[in-house]
C-alpha cells in the first residue's frame, strides 16, 4: 500500500519580542513574552530497519540550539529579522536543513511555531 509516514517533535521555550510596523496601540508592538512551542515534522515513504522515520533521539541538536539561541531571549536582539512566528518557523526550518537533516533519514516537511495554544504559524518545505 502506498503512503507516507510522519513524525513530529515539540520543543518548548520562553522568549520575548516586539513587532514593528503595526498600528499605534497594537498589543504586539509592545514588548511581551510567549511560551513558544516549535514542532518539527518529518516524513518518509519507507521506515528504516528499526521501524522509524527518524529516531527521536537524533533530534536532540534542535533542543540544544533552541536552548542556547532562543530560550529566555529577547528575540529582536538575537535574530536578524522581524521575530514573527512565521519568520521563526522558516528560520528553524533553514537551520534544521543545514545542521540536522544531513545526518538523518527522515525528510523535513514542515515547522510549526505556536505563541499560544490557540494559534500557530507554519513553514512548509517545498521540494
């Protein structure tokens, strides 16, 4: 049977930001923080010999990167772009493709970033 397997791993972190270019009085223009969740979603048409898309342990570098670069940071000071959830999702996808993807079997399909339980932004990798 034809199909595709998917796995996802969530990483939580705390950070603050302010967004520019918004109307006066917009709440996101003020400095504020979020309890972020970044979700990495991988896919494969075939499982490896262990029955995995990718071993979740192979995603540990993502945790390290988030802890060292994003957790408890003012994102405006550590990122070279407007720190929207959309831009953050793309940034994490680009980092993953460069630093993690070459060493794993599963293919990055998308990165989803949530600032709150009720909303998210997603970057889909198109190949």
